[in-house]
C-alpha cells in the first residue's frame, strides 16, 4: 500500500515545518480526507530520508495548528471536524472578570451601549404599531416607510467614512459577516476564483470552502495588498471577485493609503473584477482614506456593520453597492435570512438619528487609543505592529519562538491569543506571528496584566527549549 508522502521541494523553513505545512495543504485540498490516518512516523521518516525526531516534531506541530489529532496507541488522524484552513473554532464571546485573559476575540470594549438600549426600548414601548417589528418585512423593503427611513440613516452613517451613497444603493443585512456571505452569493458560483490577501478574515476561508469557491491569495507587500501583484495574479487566473480589508486589516493592522487604493481600483477595472470591500473597522480611525468604493464605485460592494463601532450584539450590517447589483444582493439576503431583525435595524437607525451612535463610536475610539498606548508601553517596539485607533495588535515573533508554541505557552500563563496561521489563505504561508485583541476584556487592568505576561514571554528564551519535542 502506497503511503501518503508530501513533496518538500521548494518549501522554506525547518524541515519539520515543511512537513507540517505539507500536511496542512493536503488536508485543505482533500488529498488527506477527514478521518484519514497519517503514515506511521517511522515509515514517513524513511520515505522522506529524514530523522524520526524530525517527523515527530512535524506531527506535533500539525496537531498544535489544528490540522490533525493524535490518539495514543492508534496514530495521528485528520481532524473529523475539518482543518483550520476551512473551519474557524467557535469564539468564546462571554466576558468574565476573572480567569484567563482573552486576547483572542476582536469585539469592541464594553461601554455605554446598555444604557442607550434601555432608553431606546423605553421610547419604543410608547410607539405605535409595534407589531411591525415582529412581522415579516417585504423583501428588500421596497415601499416600506420604516425601511426606507432606515436606509436613509444608513447612508448618512456611511457618509462619515467619506463614501457618498443613497438609500437606493443600500442593502441591510444581519451584520457584516452576513453581508460578506450575501456578496459572495450574489456574485459567485461554485468553481469561481476568489482573490484575497495572503492573510485574510478567517470566516472567509470557511465561506469559500462551503460555497465551492477557489481561494487564491494575492502576494502581499509588507502585509498589504499590492496593485502590481494583483495585476499579475489576474493575468494568470480568471478571477471574478477580490475580497479585501483595506482599513485596519485583520490581522496585520495595516491601512492602505489613497494612492494604493486608487491603483487597486484601476487594476480591478482593467480586469473586470468585482471588489468586496470589508470596512467593518472603518468608523474607528478619525482620519482615514476614502473607501475603495469611492475609487471604483461601479464595481465595489462595500460591507460594514455597527458591531465594531457601537455594540457587537446589534446585528445590523450595511452594504453599499452599484445599482445593477442591488437586486441580486437583496435576493441573497432573502435567501439566507429573509431579512435582518427589524427591531435591531430600528434601534440602529434611532441611534444614528439622535447622536447616540456618534457618542458610542467616540467611546470606542477613546478606549482603543488608551489600550493601544498600553501595548506600545509594554511590548518591545521591534515586534509590535499596531494602529493607535485599532482594536488589535500584530506581534511578530523572534526566531526562537514558534507561533503555535508561543500560543500554548501564553495559555499556560493565562492569556488566550490567536496565531497568524488562523488567517493564512494557504497553510504554507502561515507567518510566525500572533494577533492580540485588546478590546474584548472588560477592564484596562486585565488588559495590562495580559500584556505584561505576553511581554515577559516574548523576552524569555523558553521558546528554544519548548521547540525540542
């Protein structure tokens, strides 16, 4: 029987990491199906001409990255629930005031939204025709007075990013993640090529997998999307859609400047690409370049939500789209969820109208700035990549620390973080870096405690010993 044997030709890094990368790629492309057993370590070592210790380290690395699981006395198997390349683990969204410090979840800081909600619910209790918020709305909301007003307030809200739009170009969704899925449903079919940055929003990888899309990362330029690389990729691949996050990119924190946005828009126009622009963090920077949609309005589906700027549980997303794509997007909303929750849409609209949204967003900016200052004070600057207005930071690791080992050691010290591999469009492109989300924790004191622990771990030499498996 022929055993699975990876090709290590052209791969970079330590030999054990090359084998681990190959395992991840084979899981992602189906060559190693779910539940498949990896070859015995000794057999694979002989086949590859490497030491048994190298294969043992590779298998341990693959377990740590979530590609496979080890069963004592039975062997190593591809995870039945899928790999990190296709399925992101369920997030723990509770915010305990004790226990492990959670830097793994990118949600806004707890603030004044609860008090604002109490006021809004009191006002709504005195309104007439409350039954409308408990009934089905017409698909797309055409001719529905409240929905027309809600789209008008959405257009006013998006104008704060520098995007000029009108209610006719607005599609309401149940959050930004739903909006991204809606955009893919409206513009792509199974087998189509979806371009992304090399490091991308993890759920997009799962969406591509379940929709049968071919995910193709565009080579990055310092973590940013480059127009030259995009042009070269389009020349060799028949791509239909580009998904990108140009403002406060997850996970690298990078923001594309106006010139680069203009150049990317020109490349998209040249090749007939539709752009799905994820601007979920767009309301955080007080001074930011105009959205990509302002440079290529005829081919950009702009997606955002109030989850990061106001409150995560307010599941209201806003799509701005070219007129010819609005109907398909609204049909995709109807197909996937029929409509966003009417009561939530109404609360978001009222907050935009009465200034509550601006106040809540200002709080998030202030809190983000305070927590970012702590990170700059505590984390060595040669490893820290951050934006003073963002919720997260990107930490590149020294050579003696492997990202997965660093994550495990951080958890041993009571701090949860996410490795760069969770965002890699290709497992082989996983960077030796981690993301720290500073906004999820309730208090600044716990943020400081977690940052101190990470800084101490970063300065330690434990990684050298931890890599000996």
